[in-house]
């Protein structure tokens, strides 16, 4: 447990408290839009960058790696030196990375720009920490629910906007738009969000940060590239083995250092550990729908199951998932207040499982796809909304940034694993359509069944969380 910190100044006594939640929610949505802005053009990246498909994949992988590493590290820096300050640092890097990518059509600077952009994901756990520091407890639930869901909301809403830009403007405007969103978020943070008085005494654990970075790269890189390298290749297996060794050594170091990057004793508490394990399953289930539904909508009708929709129509259908998340956020907060965040998390996982099991049968019309997206979005929104209260109910306020950063990291591990698993399933169940190989309907259904299994596994994990406590009730 970290040493006692300076008490937080309640924002209810300041004018800033009234606009704080919308500003932080806009920041989260802007970051999420940045992460998904290349979805409409991902198939065209090899041509746009004049490179191979394998090399073009690094544009996506770089963002994945940097965002996963940034979440716990930026959270810890915020705990030590000020959350608002490092939200601004995250947004500055987002703008810088967007401009680097926007002014190039070459692979290497594009990958560098996307890696710098990915660091901005650290703004979301920092924003949740600011809510805890600055708002009175009765406003925590709805505010955290909205900000926790902002990743999904921004991702789903950003896809149709990106599709419109990609179809009507030069694709580089995707990055210039992301830079503009980042600049607007910075201006709003400077104008509205106060600098929290909550601080954690101690030093930043540089060795711990380097060890975590190396371990995550060794883990996530083969997950992302295993399909290209071969799951049984020496490179893939070697990196997985290296990840195990690095994390073991890193864990031993973190247990002995005075000011660890992550307090593993706190992270191993039942409530924190099980919530983070459930976060992996929710992240897995969430990403499966974003991989499958666009393909189903855009595949030609000649396949017998594709719906032949345009990129823009596909984006509008995907937006229904984000709108569902936005709608359920306040409802999820009320459910957590009435029954406890454990019940909210389990409710979200049940909805996710129902969405995917329904999807195995209802994939033949646009309205059916939208129904599955809305059910999945509702489940993800409720589940993500329940996680910050569960985490904060078990950690000291001085550890809120790092603890929620770790939770965000676990979601990222879930989405990365989902991408790899669903990619393998779809690649192994293709059929020839002219000169192209496309996934079969059985492949899509199998992917949905696996995602439903992940949601049910998360439900079992959540069932072992402690019940509602007096602290939850307060």
C-alpha cells in the first residue's frame, strides 16, 4: 500500500466541476477515434504506403504496443506528478504523432507516428483518476461509467466518420482530423480541468517501466504477428518464452523495490485480480464483433451471406454499438449504485454472451447485424462501467491512476488476443470467390461462439468477486 497522500480537493466546490465530465469524456472519445481512424483504409495500406501487407500491418501493431505500454506507465506518472499534467502530455503526443503520420506516405515515419499516437490511450485511466479526485462520491458512478465506455463509443462513432473522410478526401486528412481533435481536447482540459492536489509520494520506477515495456512487447508482438510468422515458429515461441522470463524477473523486482511502478501486492488482491481477469475476457469479446460485423456487411451478396453494403453504411451500423454504449452508461451507474458493481459486471457479460449466441443465428439482414451490435455494445458499456468502481473499491486513492491503467492494459491484452484468435479462425475457414479468398459463414459463427465462450468465462470469474460492501453502498 502506498504511503498516505495529500487529500484531494473536491471539485464540487469549484466551477470546474460542472464541465469536467463532458471534457474528460470528449478526451476519451477523441483518443478512441484516433485508434480506429485507419479501419476504413486498412486493406489499402500496402498500396498507399507502397509496401507489403506484412510490413503495412506494423502501422496497426505499433499503436497496439504503445497504447498497451502507456496505460500503466502514464497512470503511475499521473499519480506521482499530477494526472491533469499527464493527460495533457498524452494529448500533445497524440497531436504530434498525428502530424508525423499526416505528412508522410512512407512506412517507417508512419509507424513511428502511429506509435507516438498510441501513447494517448493513457489519458483515459488518468481521466478516471481525476474523476475520483475531483468529484464528490455520489457523482463517481455515472461519470466513471461514461468515461470507461468512451473507448468503445469513440471507436464505434469514429469508424463511419473515418469512412466518410476516406471516401471523399485524401486519406491523410484522417490524421489531420485526429490532430484537430487532440488540440481541442487540450484546450478544453486547460480551461476546465483543475490540477488535482492528490499526489503519491515517491519516485518513478524507471527500471520497472523498462521491464514492463520489454515484457509487454515480448508478449503482444507474437500475439499480433503470430499468424504471419507462424504460431510454431522459433520467433513466435521464443518471444513468448522471453515474455515469461521477463515478467518473472520484473515481478520479483517490483516486490522488492521501495516505490514500484505497480504494487503487485495490491494487484493480487482478490477484487483487483478478478476484475482485471474479467477485463481480458470483456476486451476479447468486444473486439470480436468489430472484426466480424464489418466483413459480413461488406462482403458481396454473391457469397450467399454477405450483405454488399458500402463502407459508409457499414460505418453507420458500427456506430449503433457506440450509441448503445453511450445510452447504457448512466443506466449502468444506477445499477451499480443499487446492486453493486459486481452485479453490473455480470449483467454486462450476460448481455455479451446473449449477443454472440444470437449472432450465430441472426446474420442474414442489416437489422439483425445492428441488433447484435446494439446488444454487444450494451454489454460492453455496462461491463466497462463496472470496472473502475471495483478497482477503486480495493486500492488507495493515491494508486488510482496506476491501478486503472493496469485495468486498461488488461482490456488491451484481451483485444489483442481476440484479433489473433479471430484472425486465425477466419483465415482457416476461407473459400475462393474468383481470385480472392473470403471467410465462410461457418468461420464467422465459430468466431461468435468463441467470443460467447469468453464472455461466459468472464461471468464465472466475476461470480467469485466479493459481494457488495459498505464502501460500495456509500
